[in-house]
């Protein structure tokens, strides 16, 4: 399983929380690249509920990871 920001961005609007099958259904209907479907198919737990992208990709960067001060803009 290999995630990039571009691939993970297809899950930002997913209906969280969701199971693996619900996420696969969502990305297929939303027209995400096949790599996203393949990554989700590699998840082990069929019935586990995922609360957010961080449950799938723990290193997913959040806005806090970027070093800029929003108040300046």
C-alpha cells in the first residue's frame, strides 16, 4: 500500500466513519484513480470502522504540519 497526498485527497470528502467496503464504493463512484481502490483493498480488517484518513494512513499530513502562520495572510 502506497499513499501520496494526491491519492489520499480522494478520501477527504468520504462519508466518515466508514468501513473498507463503503470507502471502496465511495472512491469508485467518485471517479478516483485505480490506485486508491487498490490501496483500500489491501486494508486487512473487513468490518473495521475507519473514523478518518488518519486511521488508514497515520502519517497523513494535517494543516498543523505546515509551518506557516495563517494570521499573517
